C-alpha cells in the first residue's frame, strides 16, 4: 500500500475556516498525510483545531510555539482510515 504525502508552510492557520478549507482540498487531491509548518496555532484553541480535523476525517498531532507572539508551530495530520 502507498500513501500520498504533502508538506506545506501554512503561513498561519489559526483561523479554523482556513484549516477546514485546507483539509477539504487535501482530501480532494487524495492526500493521506499532511506535514505542516508555521501553523500559528494558539494553545488555548487546540481543541477547536482538533474538532475541525476530526470533522474532516483527519487525525492531528501538533505543537505550538512557546513564544508570546504565537508564531510558528507544526502539525502532522493523517486521514482517518489510512494505515
């Protein structure tokens, strides 16, 4: 079995609408695994991002920047059902 992998410098996905749109596009292009950098996710909103990912049938693991400006961060997402 093979998996389609994509990487992206997101330049900010703190808006859940942007994240949802990205995940829809990745699914449309049959991407199985997404590697994201510069997500700018805010720690206080991690649950919201996880809910958006789950609704789009993605599992998400992410890290946030420890800086006060909340810049940076990475995320790895894979489509649920991809093994």
